[in-house]
C-alpha cells in the first residue's frame, strides 16, 4: 500500500467518490461506450496500483469471501489474455471515441457525425490491415513492465473445457490474431456498416439541410429534393416538381422573417411553422420536416447495439463498477 499512499500524496490518484474521482478508475456506463474508454485508459495508467490494492485485500480483507474474490480478480488481471483484451478494446474505443461524443450531444451535428463515421470506418479498416504488429508490441511492452507471462505465440493453445485430444489445434498466434483481433474488428466494422449505410448516411446529410441554425446556412435545394425522392410513397413526381418552387419561396421567407432568425434545431422550426401557420403555406416543405423528425437517429440505441464491451461480458467485466 506504500505506492498507493505515495500516489495519493503526489496527486497521481484521488480519493474522492463518485463525480470527485477525477483520474481514478471510472465506472463504466451501460450504454455509452465512451465511458468504457475512460475506464480502460484509467486502468492502464493505474494498473500497478490496482494490483497493490487487490494484494492488500487478499492479505488483510475483512472476510474470506472478499479475500477470495480479490484473489480471483488478481489472477485474472495478471494474464496475457487480460492485457491483450484491455489494449485491443482501448484501441478500438479510441478510434470511435469522437463519434461517441458527437452522437451524445443534444444538438445533433449530423454533418460532423457522418464525417466521424467515415473516419471511424477507415481507421478500423487500417487497424485490421496494418495494426496487428503495433498492438502486439504494445501488449508485450505492457506485460514486460508488469511481469506478466507472455506465451510463446507458436505453441498450441488448448481451449478451456476441452481435452487436448478433442480440442482443435490452434496456436496462440492464431487465437489472438484471428479469433480475437480480426473477429472483433470485423464485428465493429460490420455494425458500423449496418447502422450507417450509404443510403441512410445520405438521408442524414440531406436532413441536415433543413436545419434553421445560422440563418439556414445549411440549406441546399438539390439535397432536399433528393431527400424527398427517398420517400416515393409520400411524394409523387408532380409533388417533387412543385416542391422545387416551394423551396425557393420558403427559403426567401425564412431569411426575411425575424421569428425564424434564432431557431435551434428542426423541432423548433416545425413548432414555429405551425404557430405562424406557415405549415399550411408550405405543406410539402412541412411534410419533409415531419419525415426528418421521425427519422430514427437514436444515438443511445446505436451505442448499445455495437458496444465493444459486450465481447468481454464475463465475471471481471461485471465487477468493474464495484468500489
């Protein structure tokens, strides 16, 4: 515990609780993967202190159950499996952290969100293609620093619960590179591609053109006409032709009306249109706005769906929030 006291004394870690824990281990949220990223970063930075605390509990815990649990956690943490998974998830969540933050904002910035989606996809693909050696070196440096045994990557790894006679012949290299590294990255890329396809990405970018912020600076007539074409059941060919002229009148009206000068978000635009009865004047534009408002952009649902932490859903992860 000497190292813990020293770290507390020089401000490296803090003894506060809840929101006062500025750089201690952070509690991971259930849906926001950004909170998991913070937890993993803190664990890497304070790893030796975490081990010291667990060793202290093993020796001087209040009761045998607490000692046994601490011993089990200590055994799990001091393994190459844990070190590899820790750094793999840290790397993946580091790539998607900016996307996570922008999707959580109350005022959705769709254009920048879509830019971050593209960046995340490219970086994850680059990591899959060229990132294995860098990750393995990082993990090995971490293990050497903390006296964690590194397995011979050419040796055969026997899966737990399988006898050597029946177990498939898989080397440590194949297991970590193929079964973990490639598989986890493929899952993340697949989820991003499923959630943000080319079609719904274009839909979101078109929807952003309705934003009233900064005096309708995002307005783009051609993109809004394209937006309408995504809904052939709601807009006939004749209505799309009429929509073009209606959009010109609408844009000139919005720019010359004081009541629309300081609006924030499409929701406030829809309310103001109804209050000023402009929804009747511009029925086709108002229909576009209604379609934009019901377009599912549920950021928490997206996060919960492809949260990388579900890959390590085990006893250790379940106890990460314990004090």
